[in-house]
């Protein structure tokens, strides 16, 4: 119970400290807010309390330990549809693979090329570490002089390098932290920053319900694009609940996200597991309202869906996300254990 109280207290304190939309558009490194996992984004980003694959590196580092040591990992403890059979069994190992690799690619809005690479190694029964690289390539642009005459071309990109450590303090409670070094380059100008991601994950006895909390991009810009100006980082607080329905092959997730540079938004998603090894996913986020312009495409804004397929030590996930008039984003994620 004290872990639950801690999660609630941290969330309330963090939320009150960073709220809201009056700072819209004032943060640097907006690429850090892009969802990188096809699995999580198929559920509209409602994932912080589930955090059961390597994408936890980017949205809740506490999940890095829980993806191996889980209350739901044994048929001796858990039946096909999530009904607990015993209550005194300690967490067991979902697999005996020490290493995990994860890669995502997407052609983001405006043809920005975006990707993510993640690696994790499990050190022992209660701790894991991970490495990650996130990038966004904005492509090549034509440079113009003050009169509008072409003078050549230039490129721009963002990158973030992460080092994650996660530890399980009890059969229910895990904590994780990621240290990130962030780089941005536009023509001959560059900036860099240091940031922390903090995550908490609590899974109730029985394994069907979990609470998650993450505080992302807590840090400062070390060097701005100019000598006299520095921008804040896109600080985000995300809290969520995940629950596997008793007697049904369905896991539902809900998140509330509070960004420092935009309004609060909600996300809801689910995963059908009855067709395993195929998984069907769906989701909706209220953030879709930000992309609506009054066109006929507005009705799909904020909706998402996708599927996953697991075969032995390999997984492939796909997601579709609608951004209304701005377009659609397709993500593909590949992962393996070894």
C-alpha cells in the first residue's frame, strides 16, 4: 500500500509543478515526445502501466525489469484468460534470455525519418540495464540568402542517447531511471542537453492490474543554438492504469499525460489476446483534437490500431495512427531475445 501512496503523491506533486498549455511551442527537442513503439502507439500511447516490452526504455524505465520478472509469466499461476489460481507464488521468469534488442522505424509527419534502437541486458533476478538511441532526420533543405536566392543546401537532425537502469524492490514494485544526452544540429548550429526519465511500476497481487508513473525529460539545455538563449526541455508526466479482464482475453489501459508545453490529454487502449500468437490492438487519444482543422478527416484524429505477432524469440508489431489533416503515421517494430 505504501508503494501506491508514493505513486499518487509523486504524480500529484509533479503534475502541479509543470502544468500546462500556456507554454505551448516553447520547448526544444519536440522529437522526444514522439511515441516510438508500434505496440504502444497501436493503443494510442496508453502504455505506461503495462510497460511489458522493451519500449519501456522510452516511456517507463521501471518496466525494463518487469518484462522478465512478472506475476503473469506462468501457466501454473495464471490461466489463459488472466484468472489467478494461487496467490502465494513469487514472481517467475518469463524467459531465460539475458539480452533483448528492439528497433522501430517510421516515416513521420512531413516525411521526417524517425527511428529508435534499444538494447537491454538482465543483470540478475532483480535488476537490468539498457542502452538506446533515438533519432529524427529532417532531410535536406535549400538555403536562401536575404534576397531569397538559393545558396546551397543544409540538413537538420535530432538524436538522443540513453542509459537505463531498472531494479525490482519487491515482487510488485519496480523503479527505473534513464539518463539521456540529447543533440540537435541545424546547418552549422548545434545544441545539446542532459535529461532524466524516472519511472515507477506497481503490479497488484494476482498480476492482472498495474499502476505506472513516469516523469520524462527532466533536465536542462547545456548549450543553445545561440550563445545567449536556451530553451526548456519538453517535460512530461504520465500516469496510467492497466487491467486484464477476468475471464476475457483483453487487457485495457488508460493514461493521463501532463506535458509542460501543451494541454493535459487522455489516452485509452486495449489488446486482444485470444488469437495468440497474434495480438490485435486499438486506441484513442484526446490529443487528436490538436490536429483537427474542420476537414472531413477530423473524425479519425486521435484513433489508432495495429497488430503484433510473436514467433519463438522474435516479435513484429505494426501500428497506424491518425493525425487528421496532417496525415497518418505507420510504425513497424522488430524485437528479439537472445
